[in-house]
């Protein structure tokens, strides 16, 4: 094989790794648009955008964590906790409803980061423990047996989740702003460079003098805070904090991040890829709902199978790219 051939093959492999989710999303949208008349309606597009926004905010934080080589299994419980805390804080006004979940969920992220970065404990174990902690805390806040905690009637905080601009809910625009800021931070700042270096070669990053421990703490704080914020937005949309939501949401976030091209081994990923991964998962779920005759449980079957295919293809392409170099 000539050098030019190897270079071209490596280039195609790199393109497929980066753009595979985009191609899959475009194909899925085209097929759904042709097959289901309601899919392309403005109301359905608004529903897809709104449903994607909550997961996108959580997946944004997860992207940073996974790029550093970590994992955060607590986001589903922290998301639910954020909603309950927002509802609890609404009795004292808008500021309390917004800041209380950010502060508490950020502290849980801080706990995750410190234990991972300072003690060397496995992220899987640490975040599994805080998953249970956050779920227990939200149940303690609500009255015994209750599954919801109502937001104070007439609270201005409700507008944050139910207000619209150009027909689209505020959470859509908030998610777009956060993802844009996250993408710029990842690609254009020293912090972003440290995130990539920590996940790509942690020991080398230490030798280069990069703040590896501080970076790990920061990404877990980001993950916890964003999960709490997504939960608060959901509570504002639903008009209550719901204790039973968020179960398995950590797997949805991880799947979206991986589908978007972020490597589970760390060191590679983009926020744009994550946004595309979130959109693809939401479109798949929407298409299953459009079919109607399929049980909703097939959403997990299809999503799980798709994730498995993506992970296998990523490993295969990475191996080919390595051999092509």
C-alpha cells in the first residue's frame, strides 16, 4: 500500500468517525419525513427540540467528563434532585428556585471530582455512590410517599420552563447557548486543552505542568451543576419536581455522547457531536412514537442496539486509522 493510499484511507476513517452520527441523523430525518406526514409538522419539530434540550444540557457536562477519561453515573439522580430543589426553593422566589438546585447539585459534582481526582477512586464507584445519595436526598425532601413537589402557585420561575420565543420553549435557547459556550470553551481555551490532555495522556499532561486534578474536579462540578439546571428547567416545565424521573437518564446521556463521536477512553470528542447524538436519539424515540403500533419499550431496544453498533464501529475505525498511519 502506497503512502498516498494510506493517507487517503486515514482521512476517510477520520471523517467517518467525526461525521457518522450526522449522516445517520440526516438519513433518519429524511426517512421519517417521507414516511410520517406529521413528523415534519412545526408542532412536532418544536416537541423534538424541547425534549432534546433537557438531555443536551446534561450530555454537555457528560461530554467534558468522558473526554477526561471519566464517567458520571449520578446525573440522572442529580437531575431529579435539581427539579425537587427548584420546586422547594420556589416558595422563596425566582432566585431561590434557580440557585438552590445549582448550588446543591454543584456541590455533589464537587464531591465527585474531589474523590476522583484526589483519592484516585474509580469514577464508576464514586458516582454510583452519589447516584444513591442524590436519590435518597430528594426523597427525604418530599413528604413520605409523594412523587411530586409542586412549584409555588404563580411563581415567576414557571416562565423559565413554559415560556416561548418564536414558538420554541425557552429551554431550547438555553441549551443552545450553553452548548455554544461549552464548545468554545473546549476548543478555544486553555481549560479545554487541559481537558483533552488529561483524557489523552494523563501522565504526560502532569509532566507538562497542566492542572490535571483541578481539571477533573472542574468537569465533575460542571456535570453536576448542568444536571441540576436541567432538572430545574424540567420542574418549571412540568410545574413540579418529580421524584421518579431521571432513572436511567445517565445511560441516555452517555449514549448520546458516545454516538456523537466522543471516545469512552477519553481524549477525543466535540460538543457538536454530542448535540447531534442527542438529536439522533430524540428523533429515534419520536419515530417509534409515530409508528404507534410498537411498544414504547422498543425505544430502549433500538437505542441500545444503535449504541452497540456505534461503539463497535468506533473501535474498528480507530484500529484502521492506527494501522493506516
